[in-house]
C-alpha cells in the first residue's frame, strides 16, 4: 500500500501547521494590526510571498518522496499533484474574486475593512476545507463499485469504478457547461437575503454603521451586530458554495488528503492579496470565466474516464496551465467593451 506523507513524515504536518499559524499571526498582528487600504505594492509583495511558500512546500514534497517513497517517479507524481491541485484551486478562486467585489460593493464596505473581512472569512475556510477534503477522501475510499458488487454476490467488473468520483465528474461537466458565459448572473443578486446574512439577522438586529470596523456595537443600551459581521457571514457562505465546485475538482488530481489540503490552503491564503492586486483591473480578465468553464469540464471528463484511461498529473497540470494562460491572453487581446463604449458605437 502506498504510504502518504502523514505516515512518512509526521513532522511535516507540524511544519505546515506552524508555518500557516506564524504567517497568519504576522499578517494580522504585525503587518495589518491597524485597518488600512492595502496598496498594490503591498498586495504584490504578499502575493509573491504566498506563491513562493507554496512552491517551496511543493519542493519539500518532492524531496520527501524522492528520499523515502519510491524515488524520482513517485516524487515527481506527488509534486505535480500538489502543483495541479494548487493551480486549479487558485484559478477557480479568481472566479470567486468577482463575487467578493460585488459583495463589498453591495454592502458599501469601506476599503480599509476589506482585509479584515477576507481574513476572518479565510479562517473559516481553513476549517470547512478540512472537513470537506478529509470527509470526501473517506467517502471515496468506501464507494468503489466492485467491493459493493462482491458484497451482494455479483460478479465484479473489469474496471475499478468509483461511484462518488463518477458522480463528481458528472457534476463538474454539468457545472462547467452551465457556467459558460454566465459570469454576470451575480450582479443583480440581493446579498442581504443570502443564507449568511439571514443567519446573522436571526440572532441579532443589525445596525447601519460599521462602527470603525467592529463586529458588534451598542446603541441605546442594546447590543447590535454591525454590517461587517453580515459581510463576513456572506463571504463565508459564498466560500462554502464555491467549494462545491473546487473540492470535487481536486479529487481528480489526488486522493492523498495531505496533498489536497495543503495545496488548497496555500491557494486560499494567497487569495486576499490576489484580491487586492486584481480588484482594480479584474475586468481585464473578461474571458477567464470561459477558461474556468473549460477547466471544470476537463476535470469532470478526467474523473469519468479514469477507470478506463488515466491522465497523468503532469499532463493535467499542463492542460490546466495552458487553458489559464490562453484565457488571460485572449482577455488582453480582445478586451470586453464597457457599456458606454457599446452605446457610443
């Protein structure tokens, strides 16, 4: 049986955990102790830092498996699994940035509070992603078709079909096709009626003031939630819905929960700085949603055909990277015209 990093090097788990905790403490307690508008320069530095940490960690993954788990062939497979899962999550996260911009605009969140909202939203994502990934891997391991057929005394099939992976694949193909060209569907959404907003309003009355970035305030002797708490809840629930697409997608890359979780968390932790870096000109990537639709469809097909044909992780990484680069290049070469330009034309 193939050993995972959990079995080979438990210390690596502590190293990963400590790295994340230290970076979050530095982020909130040192560099962002006071709410402020994040500049493009600061966002660029943090984006480079988070991507560099992810690349370094993937190098550690390669080193560990090259030394202890089957040599170069296994090491390069694990390395590319991490890279593919990381860049898939990163790519799909960019689509989520469009929603963040709409949420902040809808609730008129002061720019200096954007970082605080995303920070607390990401802390929740650390927990929910762990639940989704480890539960998903456990479910996949017990839903192979042949053991089920054997239990009922039915002759096993010549293919190793997994019911959950097949269902995920079909869902991703459907999601990819459905999302083609539907990038503007959220623009008219009433975010004040989403599940997160309704949950906060169920327990507290909400004030009209952000009260200098506090989650709660007191007015006339009554404790009220501020709109900031509502926004955090909306962002949190948005991420949960977003994970419905992204988590099944990475199961097409690997079944190792540590590879999946670490790559996922590194991608998510870099999402805040990427938001501040791209928020002012994210409209320049108008064709990116189409590329993401193709990526979702490709991953779904990969999962469906896996019992008959295995697409290696390096090939998957190349295809995903190629689609992303192509969609960005096409966006730059053929920018989307603004409404005013279309009217004047």
